[in-house]
C-alpha cells in the first residue's frame, strides 16, 4: 500500500491546527475555506483518523 502523504495536506493541517480554524488557515494559505476542508478530509481519509472536531463554536 502506498503510504505517501501529499505535502500540501500536511501544510494545510499545520496551519489549521495552529489557528484552530479552517477559515483563518485558508486566508494564510491563499485557498478557499472549502479547499482547506477538502484537503483536511483527504488527509483524514488517508490516515483513517479524524483530526478535528467540526462545528464547535467557542465563545469567550
């Protein structure tokens, strides 16, 4: 089985994890929020593991 992981997915994961926001990561990377979401979903599928909990809003 091919275990290679797309480096763009990892770059997108790193930015998303740092900001904890698909939208903020998309602005940094110059992508749409949808493109970030698709790349994260692709990485999750490749790894067979969810990486983020979606849909939670944190109010401070």
